[in-house]
């Protein structure tokens, strides 16, 4: 498996994981040596029950590709049979992206924003997490509606993704052109037209399963909307706009334990249940010369072991079951030591409309000059995230209360939250408590911290 990252920071494995069955077939057909299927088939005794799926596979995939798919995906499943994430309800959430309306009424002619599609509804590009578009220039009395949305009967939490510089906004949501009123949501002053929050949810009841027209009605104007969402009440949602995260630091002792012990580390991470994890020694940065490292195969192995409920950017991992999503990520250069090419990683993460920055570092351990330079460089990265709470995790290769860490703390107005010797958690804009614990087979302890504004 390759380890080079594309521009978004996704590994090749993650790209393959997102392919369709036919795309996978084409991919494996290019890389699989010919005439290997007989030896493989002689060692397999497989019973299939999904005749339609198997017929499709046989139609589009050679026998060699078909067998390889079974080996790589032994728990092969199709969209109607299983979920790829183990944190979702058996009933999926219903999301209506406002810009994808089917019917609408707008009080002014033309698309003022000029984006996405023609018509009278005003649409613009959004800076909200995930990108895309939002409906803007909303006036009282305007409405949007989707069509033929299948909604099972049950209790739901209704919420919306909105932005506004004004006070006192409100919208209502209904089914079938207002014949079934679901609920009203308040739109507060969020601080700006592109300062996005998720509204406080209201609980609604849908008595009968069926296909519905799902509508949004502007009771007042002066706000923007990205989407509305109906979440089945059996999904254990964290509180809306919860301003609490759990951050974890873990040195995986890469050259000695990875990738063979990835499952052990994944088990520890699942037990601790953090929002975000920064690992160290998941990249090959030893004696590789100048420039950014490219071999993240150790980190990729942990990503594989954690599974699809987690997303990875380099050596930063987020728990999507706790509704975290990446907004942005990058690497930044650190002064190298005599043997190690040092690189930091930074990500902006959204959790229920609340954004925070997570920075993962591994400072040099051989050069005192490099270590002090690493402190200045990390502080400079923290200071790029003005107005946003920041957590820095990592192996500092210096005492958490020592001169180097205190240099960073002073330059970036931070405070020490977690201390496990040279493995530290430092924050700005957060307070909290931490705990450190053994993390076998690593030669370092691990630690995590529960952080609040």
C-alpha cells in the first residue's frame, strides 16, 4: 500500500476505500498479476447469498479481481445491508441542503449570489465546514422545499445550520406544503454572515412513515442557511454546539512497534474515546535529508486499524462518531536536528459548529538549539489561529515545565494542561484536566485531556 498523500492529506488507502465496486474492480485489475486465481480459489470455501450482487461482480470483475476483493474486504457489504460507520443509527439522519431545493418562493427576481444554479433563490459559496453553498439574502415569507423525502415514523431532533449578524431570526420547518407543522427554530446573532452555528434542536414527532415534501419557511429575514437536519432520537447526540473536546497524545514508538501493533494502539484510543488524537513516530523522518517526509505508512496502519469511524490527516485523527470534521489541515516546517527531519501538523476541526485548532508536534531530541527553534516555530503556528481555541499535543523531547516548553507557552499565551514528562498537552482558550497512563507497547506514556472554554 502506498503512503504518499494527495493535496487534501488523504492516504491512497482512504482513496481506495471510497471507490465504487466497479472502480475497485478496475483498480485491482490493473495491479493483480494474472493467473493467480486458481491457487487462491483452491484454498477458499466461500458461500454467497446475495445473488444479485455476485452476478454484478462477475459481470464487471474478472475472477482474479473478484477473489482479491473478497480477501481485502472479508466483511464485504452493500449499501442496503450495512453501515460503514459503527456509530450511526439504524435509521439515518435526514439532511436537506438548502441550495438543493426542488420548489421555492423568493421575493426578488434572480439569484443575487450567482452561484450553483439559476432561479430566483439567492445562493453563494459558503465558508462553512465541508464547503459547498448556502442560501443567503433571506427575506421574511420566502420558502424552500424538497420533494419525495422518505422519512420513517418516529421521534427526531430538528436543527439547522445558520449564520446571521442580526438578532431575533426564526424559521419553521414543515411537511407537505405546511399541512404538517414540525417545529420552529430560532436564529441568533452568530457574529456574521459566514459565522456558522448549529441551532439548538427541537424534538419533533412524525406519526407515519412515507415520502414527504420537506419545507423551510422564513418567519423573519436577515439570515443565511446551509442545511436542516432531522436526527433520529435513538442516535446518542452530544449537546448541540458542545464546547468541550477530549484531546489525546500518543507516541507509537514507530520503528519498533508499527505497523504490527497498530491494533493495540487502536484499542487504547477507542477505550479513551477522544475527539482528536495526535500521534508521533507515525512518519519515517529519520535520516531522510531536507524537505517534508513522505512515508506515513505507520500512521496509515493506525488509520486502518481505527476504521471508518475515524478520519486521518497525516498524524492527526478525529473521531467522526463525536461529530468532528476537518475544516482545514496543513504541515509546517520545524528546524531539523542532526538526524531527524522535524515537521509539525495543524488542523482546524469543526464539532457541532464549534471550531478549534489542533496542533501535533515532535520536537528534536538531539540538538538544544533545534529544540528552542522548535518552540518558537510552534508558538508562531499557534498565533496564526487568533480568535480560536487551540490545543497542542506531542512529544516535546523536553520537560513539560522546562525552558523550551515555557518559551512556547510565553510566546503564544498558553497554559500547560497535561504533563507526562516530555509528552505534554498545552492549550490556549481552553481549560481542563488531564490524565496520563501506560500505552504498551510504546516506550512513552500516553495522556489525554478533557477541555472546555
